[in-house]
């Protein structure tokens, strides 16, 4: 196979390809002279792909850059560096009509179903708006389409006459979904779509997202801070920390055998509904808060909080994302040693730990 044939194949399989994506926000200072004094490096060189029809979960603590990454892919934010390809086309710096056409194929579902719907417009108008803006349907045709969309997301066909405040949180999130589906997109970026909902409603919403994916052949980027939430819906999961990707693995494999120390710590905080297992298992507690993305730690960004950190390499060398086995990709210098138990949190307690700055 030639290189261009291989390239064509990967284009066909992948709907989204992100390569070394960077999104920096400039920090300015000064009253008389406006000076650029630094950057908030919200996303700092991440690469991943999303296959057609797949759900990729993007997980990490608040402030790790996952929402910024999602917005940059949608081109709601201008990337500082790197490349984004959608369906084989480079969309990194699209503008004007080309960007408008692209937006039909990519939609976002927002975290907060309360603030993402205009309270002064009835539900019919809210769901119909994208159809009007993109000149797809108007009048009776648009009304019929709105009724179909409401039915698809499990709301009554006549819900269009009511206003957002008349609905519960879960129902409002369904309205947001109906609006996102109006343009028949290929990709939906769902940014914490269930975290504002009651636990009892979260499962219904996740089931609905899965049903819609099958019915409309959708591809999802599912952003969440909670590994327990993304488990059931994701085919693969990427774990982010301070603007970088630390681990990517098929969902089942990540839960069975997390390899990166950060993922291990996140998973050790997820409760298991079995008191015997809960008592037995080891909790990995992270020290301190997430460092500032304006001045991230040198070397491995996780070294100031990593319970396995070594003085050699961790504070100085940036670990590369390395493909191990079965599509499991990890950015850690010592992943093999930690996995084999040659480096443990206990051996480090005996040894001298890496100093945590200020
Ligand atoms: Fe921890 Fe070092 Fe691995 Fe980073 S490279 S995760 S600091 S052991």
C-alpha cells in the first residue's frame, strides 16, 4: 500500500483528526501600555482521532482543557497551533461561508440545560431556529420537522407551544438535543451533558444519546469530569491533565487496567457498590490542586502531584504518548515499571519523593 492509499484509508475511517492542537489565551497587563505577559496554555499539543460512529470520552478535572479542545474542534475558538481535520478536510483556519457550511455537520450539546435555551422563545422557535438560519425549512415544513424532532427525543409533539421554564432539567436537555439534531449533523460534541441532571435522569439521557447514535449514525465527543459517567457510552476514553493527553484506551480496558498514574488516581476515587471490594482497594490521593496552566510544571506536567514520580526524568523530560498494546496509549516514562509493581507508592514513601514547588 502506498502512503497516499494509507492516508486515504485513515481519512475514510476517521471523522475527526486532531494533530498537535494548541489553544492559548494571551494574558495582558499594564494600564498605559498593554503588554502581552504570558499565555494560559489551555490545550497544549494534543493529538487524537475520532472514528466514524464512535464515541470518544474526553475526561479530566475542571480546568484541564477538555471543553476548550471541544470548542476548538467546533471552531468556536481559533486554534493557536496544530491541525484539525474533519472528514478528510483541514478545517483549522476555515472562515466565512465555508465555516458556516461546516457548522451544519457539527453541533454541540451544552452542560447547562437551564441557560442554553432562550427563556423568551417557545420550544418550537428554539428547535426551528437552525432550520431557518441555514435555509433548510420554513413555515409548515419547519413546523412538521420540529414535531418529528421533539418526538425523536421523547417529548410530546405539541411541546413546541410551551416555554423552557415549563420543563424539567432532563426535558430541557432533550430540547437542546432536538435543536442539535435539526441539521442532521455527523458529529455531536456533548460537553458535560448530564452533569447538571439528577442521577436518576442521567441514565435516561445516556440511553437516549445511545439510541440516537444508532438511529442517525452519529459520532460523539463526550466531555466529562467524571469517569463513571463516560464508562457506558464511550468506545474509547482519552484522559486529559493540564492541557495534555495522558492516556487513551478502549473503554473496558481503561477501567480494567488503567496504566497512567493520573487515571489510576481518578478511578480509585470512583465508588464501587460492593463494601468488601471498597474496603480492600487502595485509594490514590493526589497532593495539592491543579497547577496553573499559565505556568505549567516542567517535564511531566503531572510530576508535582504524581505519587509515583521519580527524580530522574519526571521533572525534566516531557513523556511522549507511547502506543503500548491493544491500542492503549500512555504518556509516562515509567509506565512499564509501575505496571509491573517495580515502582509503587510505598517504595516511594521510603525513597525521597520529588519536591512539590510552593
Ligand atoms: Fe508520574 Fe513520572 Fe509517569 Fe509523570 S512520567 S506520570 S511524574 S511517573
